[in-house]
C-alpha cells in the first residue's frame, strides 16, 4: 500500500524516547496558525523556494510502505542502544491509518517500536487499526475550549473521546500540550486543560514551547505565517506555566 510522505528525518529529538527516526507524512485536517510544518498541510506535493539561497526543494511523494522500510531501519542499532525507534508524524498520520498500520506491522516484525504523533481528530476506528501494532501515542491536546478547537478545524469532543478510549484500551499515551501564546497559555486556558485531563486520570504531561523554526518554510512556500512576529515565551513565563501544570501532573518540558 502507498503512503504519502514528505520527509524522513534521522536522529530526531523531541519525538519520543531515545534516538528516533521520524517519518513525516503529508496532509492534515487541522490548520493551526502556529504550525511549524506548513509543507505538510496539503496532500498535494509542494515546492519550497528559498529566496536567500536560491534553492528549491520538492516535498511530497507517494511510496510503497515496503520501499521506505530499509531507510527507516538504517539506525536500528541506535534504537536498540537508546530505547528509541521510529515515530510517524505529519501532518496527521492518522488520516493514513491503514498505510501506517501496514508500515507499523513491518517495523514490528523487525523488532522496532513505532510511536504515533497525532492531534487526535479522527474517528476512533482509525486508532483501532493501529492499537496493538504500535508502542504508543504522542497525543496533542491543544485546548479544553470547544470554540478554540473549532477555530483550528478540530473538535474537542472527538479529541477527548479518543484520548479516553485509548486509555481505556490500555494504550501507552503521552499527552503533549503545545504552549501557544495568545491561544492556550493564559491562566484560564491552563486551568481548563488541567481540569479536563485530571478528570481523565492523566498523571503526566509534556509541554512543547512555541518556537518559530518553521518561519523560513512559510516564506519558501509563499504562505502567510500568522505567528511570524510572535515572540517565544520568556523563561519566566515558561517557569510559571510549568508550575501551574505541576500542581496537577508530573511535567516534562521540551527544550
Ligand atoms: S495538527 Fe499539527 S500538523 Fe496539523 S496544522 Fe496543527 S500543528 Fe500543523
């Protein structure tokens, strides 16, 4: 079966435990204005034109799952030593759950653990295709406010239902919260997320501070980046936000 991919990144950091290879796929059903992978929003291939270097880069190709297996296995010695593996990310990998399941099964046969990085806005049937084949989910929770989820193309009820069903099905779930200025870093937003996740029995969360590393890609794609002038959160703000989450959870913060 074919899978629509954009990139394979070796020695990734921030995509789960240990040394990992991350497979990025094309296509997302959300449109977060802070997204740092704008080249993966569309299913269609795109061209990035970097004006400063004159370089052009094509992004997006459909490949057979078996065709990319050797590339995903290249660093397997490092996976074994570090407790790492392969992470499927995007875009939204769950929109290609069948192909992802086929690839996860091939990797499982090779003894490689797969993690799924998802925003969770698909029907639970898609997760059922992967449960049992993957080592776990890196599950993004962006807000506990239904209207804010709607604004970015998501659905809070669906995210909450999927999270609860994954937990009930004893899947290994890491809840990750992107910290986005003017979206979810005010006290009320944090209190809302804390109360929703505590009610589900979540004990640990990972916080992912906003960064602007994707801004060059917006320029190269000739796309407007709404967060272009948004400053990353200060050390002090991050410490305050962390402290608020720590009143409810064990907290790990990226960076
Ligand atoms: S869910 Fe992730 S990939 Fe999709 S738009 Fe939001 S940040 Fe980007």
